[in-house]
């Protein structure tokens, strides 16, 4: 990648930040609208759960294919095209009422996400090179900030919680006593519905209007993709201005300088292949497990809080989800500064301890205390923060990051749900909501194993040296 001017670097970075924010809104919107899609498709939670697995499988394919695409095509054009594809799917998907077509579109979303994720993370490092660490953290922070606000943006467009629609008695007088006097609209609906049936059924038309925010989001993604297409145009204009021989010589010298620096680094490396392969394998396993349970936590949080003994409603679940995403975003923002002060391994240990505390609080108190449910949710969300970027930085520090390793990390992150992990949770969560917590605790145990593996692996290499 040729050296950009400072202005073009910042323009490209701003476009990346904006597009990652919009992509985050699209990806995280499916967590908040899971029950609404279930109503639109007239299906069950375990069947709609195929959506996350299909999306994650598509992301795995996109992550592996993205490296090939970016090596053989223009990076900016490829990135922009998949943004546009994602936007078009976002407009279409809430209007689909067939489950098979819904899953197909989810796979397209996943494919686009895999390509976008690899392209964005690798490009930010190519633009800023050794200064790319904070910008990578900023990219992660922007992504999580999108996840923080999307539940609040979607709340006005969701259908009511099923219990709000269901009249538990066929006596209209008793129904009147259960409904607020000022809610005349709902009352008239109940009066009309009692002429036909006294029970709420899954075949009733959903009151969800999520197609509206999805349309706005999709159009925004398409527009941002078109704007991203301007980057290669500006790049070509910039190249055309560099016609003097002096400039060409400077560029050649820079290339030679970069090559010599790489050769020096290669010569200075004394890390064994065993350590490299072991480090990469453990980091990939860590992200494989982490993203498996973190994605299912975001996706099933609302079904979880609706079905535990506290029986919360969807708006409360959305508020909790938004608070969790806010804590997640703040942690990612803090990660920009923490990365400069704390070693990546130490930060990973600290974040994992928070994940452990949050899930243990849920294990003991989520069915009995709303306050502790909130506390556990926030603590867990803080633990989720910047683990990907920190793992990325750790691997870069220990063995160096290449396009292949970047693709492997992204692939590992999506593979757990791509192979059907979310289906396990979706299958049991309706009858056994605590399945979410049990599997989370098991996943954290595996992450702790990975961290200890990295620690002893590094200690063994130091002893040999």
C-alpha cells in the first residue's frame, strides 16, 4: 500500500469510523429485534436462532475470503461494495415473512460482515502502521458505541411484550379492570378481538414496525458505501499529482527502508516456531470461545430476562441491553488509554475476572434480585470490552500480525456461532433460561485455560533462552 498524504489518511480513517458505526448498528439490531422477527416469521425461538449461526457461518466465509479478495482487488472498492450489499439486505430483511429467505439474507449479512471486518481492521493498520494501535482501539470503540445506542433507537418500533397483548380471561369486564383507563386504543383492540377469540395466538399480525429503522439504516449504509468509493478516486488523483522524479525516488527509498526494517526485525527474532504456533492457536481459541458466548449473551439477553423468575418485559430488557452496551463502549474507549499503560496480558486477565464476577452474580441472584441482575449485567459488559483489540495487540506484540493472522483471528471470532453454538442456547432458553449462564461460566473457564496456557508458554520460552 502506497504512502498516503496526511489528509487522505484522516479522510480514510473518518470514513472507516463512520462505516463501522453503521455496520455495528446493523449487526446489533438483530439482537434487539429477535422476538419481533420471531413474530414476523411466526416461528419459535430455537428456529429463529438459526439466524445468528447462519450469520456467523457467513462471517467465517467472508473472513477467509476477504483476505483473498483484498489481495487481488482494490481494497477500498471491495470494502465499499460489501457495505452497499449489507445496506440493501437491511432494507429487505424485515419485509420477509418466510424463514428460509430470512436465513438466506442473514447469511449474506454475515458474508458482508466478514469482508468488512477484515478490511477495516487491516486497513487501519496499513494506514497508520506502527501508530495504528490507538486507531484500532478507536475502531472497536466506535463499533461498541453503535451497539450501545441501537436498543434505544429500536425500542419505539418494537411490538408490545406478548403479555401486554394477551387477555388472560374471556370476561371483557375483567379485562377492562386490568387495562389502564387512558389506554383506549388497546382496549378497543381487545373488545374487537373478543368477538372472535379470547386467546392470543401466534398467527395474529405482529404490531412491529421495525421495517422503518431498518430502512433508514440500510439507506445510510448504501450512502456510506458510495462515499467510501470516493477514497480510491481521491487516491488516484493524489497519485497523479506525484509526477516529479524526486517524489518517485523518495517513494522508492521509503519502500527500501521498510524492507530493511522488516529484515532487521526478522533477524532479531529469536522466538521459536513452537511458541509462535502455540501463541496463535491459543489466541484463536480464546476469541473462538469469547465471541461464542458474548454474541449469544447479546442475542438472548431479552429472551433471558423475559423468562427468568423475575419475568421482566421487553422494554426493561432493552434498557438493560442499552446500559450493557454503554458500559461495553466506555470500556473500549478506555482501552485506548489503558493499552498505553497496561500490558495486554494483564488487561486480558482483568477483563476475564470481571466476566467471571458478572456471571457468578447472575448464577446466584438473577432469579431473585433485579438490582443484582443489573449489577451483574454491567460488570459482565465491562468485562466484554476491548478483549478483541487487546488479543490482537497481544499477538502483534509477541509474534507480529500479518494479513493471514488477521483473517484467522476474525474467522475464529465468528466460527463458534457459525458451527451452531447459538442453536444450543436457543433450543433450551425458552424452557431453561439459566442455560445461558451455565454455558457462559463454562466458556469463561476455557478462556482462563487459554490465558494460563499463554503464560506458561511464554515462561517456558524465557527459560529456554
